[in-house]
C-alpha cells in the first residue's frame, strides 16, 4: 500500500478509535495511544513509543488476547473498508 493510503488511514484514525471504543472499551484502552508507522502489503504496523513523553525508549505490554487485536482490525475494516493485519513495532 502506498504512503497515500497510510495518510488516509491516519486521517480516519480517530473514527477508527471511536468505533473501537463503542465495541470494546478494553481494546480502545490498549490501542488509543498507538502511532501508525506503516501500511505495507496489507500489514499495519503500529508503535507505542512517544519521544515527546519520555527521555528513553519505552515499551508497553500489549495483551496477547487476540480479541483485542481482532477488535482493532474489525474497527479499521468497519470504518475504512480496508482489511489489514497487525504488527506491533
């Protein structure tokens, strides 16, 4: 997928999060601070680092419960029509 498609997803990201919150508050809490890194070959890569908040790299434990990532992916599809898989950087 192109940089334009990533930009389009970023533009709709708040809509994705609003939809996600309506479906799963826990999943929303897990992903609301995610940064969209790339969208290539239908793989959405997200990251949780925020250099403005921390002096050094931080990692966040993300639940291995597939229900939460599935809820995020379903929200992306519901809002944008795109079917993607998820990768956490």
